[in-house]
C-alpha cells in the first residue's frame, strides 16, 4: 500500500513529534513512523522516568534529614516498587498526552520499522519510506519532505555489553526492580552523575569512574569541582583520570569485579552491579541511508544550517545528528527544520543559547560558554561568582551549597556564559537563557528587580558582581 503526504517523520521521539506538530500547524499533511512508543527515549527511558526517580530520591533524602528543620521523624520507609509504580504512572500520563496531541493535530501515526528507499516506482527520488508493520505487512510512505529523527542509544564498551543483570545501561537501570547494595558507575557525564546522586540518596554505595580529569567533562571546571566535592561529601567515591580494563571483568552471584588504572596504579573494584554510561550513539544504521546521498560522518548524519542532509528535501534533527543530545534541543531543531521546508521565516537556532541541565543534588544549570572555552577561542573574559550561602532563601530552604557564576567579554561587555550549581539551578538557568537570547548585558539583568527572598537573587547578585556592584556579598 502506498500513502502520500506532505511531511513524513521517521522517529516519534521528542524532536520528531514536535516537528510533526509544527508541520501540522502550518497546514501540512503529516505522518509519523515510529517502531515503538511515541515519546522515544526521553519519555520512556530517559528524561522523564529518571527525573521522576530523582524526585523520589530527593524526598527520601529529605526525610532522613528532617531534624535540621526542627522536625523529628523515623526517616520514613523506602518501598522501591512503589517508587517505580509512580514513575510508570507519570510516564503513562505523558504518553497519553502525546497521543492526544497527535489526534488533535490530525497527525497519522504508523507503528512499524521504517527504511528509506532510493528512486523507485513509488517516487523518482529517494526519500520514500518502506515500513514493516507489526503484522509483517508492508506500507510505503511517499512524502514531499522527510525528517529523520531516529535518536540515539547508549554506547557500550566492547566486552562489557549490558545484560540487564550484572551490567546495566540507562535503558535497563530505569526499570530496576530492586536497589543493589552497591553500584559501580562507569562514566561521569550527565547521566552518570545523575544516577550516582539518585542511587546515593536511595542508600546505594556508589563508586563513580571517569576517564577525564573532571566529572562533567566540557562543563565549567569550578562547577565540576564543586559538584565532585559535594557528591563525595555524601559518601560517593569519585575516581577521575581512571581507565577501565574491560578484559579484567568478572561476574558471579555476589556481583561484579573489574580493574582500573588510576593515578598510575591498578585498582580492583567490586560492586553488586555495574552501570555503563559513556555517552550515546546515533541511530543511523538500518534505516536505509545507503540508498540516498546522505552523508554520515563520525557515526552521525551530516546536515547544513537548515538541518538539510545531502538530499535537500530530506532533513535530520536530534541525537542522530550529534551536537547537543538534549530533548529540548531536538525540539527546536525540529521546529527550525519545518519552518525551512515550509518556506516560513525561521526563529534562528544557536546551540550556544541552549541551556544544559544536570539533575543531581545539588542541581547544575548552564548556558553559553565556560570561561576556559572562551579563552581557548581567544576572547578576553572576566567572571564573577556569588555563593548561595549569601542568599537568604537558600539558607531558609536548607540548601546553601554552590554558587552562581557569570562570564562576560571584557571588550564588548556581552554575556558569554552562566553556570549555576545549587538549589533549583535547572529552573534558575531560564533567566540566564532569556538574557542570552535577548543579548542583555549583566548590568541589565542585575538591575532587574529580583524578589526577596528568592533563589533567583543569586543570579542577580552575580550579574552585578561583574562590575563590583553586588549588594549582599
């Protein structure tokens, strides 16, 4: 069976379904091809389930420390199956919401595995998609434009492939039926530190291994050091500059053991389970790219500034093109791609203006460049930092660790970057993101009235501190 449409989207994750909605809003007839569930990794195996688990961990940790608020309690009792039950309920509700949006916008969803085909009897150019349906039947979708949004999957270490028992990736960990006594986490990027923080709050003994010299490689060095210090204060063992030795891996009934080279010495590590979190690989295999002129470089689909591939009528967005592998980045890429294919005025997309969030305890939020990166690019910059310990609301809430840091170009006075580590940093970074989009100066942000007492005062004070005008520090 052959079906024609204006726009077909291969992949129904966050980037894919947002692109589909935007195309439908512009009057396009749209089809989404999804082999699993709408919402993709973010909704079912990533952002949403992990943040739901993190919230339960945060509440449990708070119950262990109620005395600091003058409240005596027995610490509560953790019932992990109910934690997972709540996670599933949140995911199910949001999944239903995405399905509703498809119906509302009259977007047809075809469940099946899609593969791009070259010129054929169906179309004189490549870009049609052959879809194998769950019942084994085939359908061919022939769109005027195709958007590839196939996402990514956890990277694996050869010889240490996830088995769901001894070795886990984020895909398996999110469905843990019971908490282990201890966990060795390999990889200190965003996913690794979030899981380390979460499992620690749940009472799991954590060892975190990172090959780079700091956790959160690529982020601000001061911020990474502060997070490492605070995680270690909670009992997490962190080993940076450590290289795992996969050929030394052993597993048994009591758990796993493996060696790592740390500071020139071989160290034997043992844990109940191992969590491998070394990044994500783009899903570019098995989707028929070889039938097109689409170029794949370093395992990712190459696109231009309009998100067009080597075939101008075929676009690609999200994790499959690399860059910032974030759900909100994929969504905006999808919108920009649709505006371009529809001939509409684009909003403009600058990866440097996309906020980056880490949902540890404390949280980390950042936007723009780090001080180090700006200097590497030859820019003359200066920075100012205000600790949350100087902010009344942070003391009131009982979470005064961390700081807000602002980086500014000394010649142009432009805002270069903002890094926040502390309570609700992932919410506070929104103001910095808006300032960056509007090209606001630190003076303008600092002189905007920030309500008192609020955590947002930390950012306002940091903006003023650039010129030595901060009031409360």
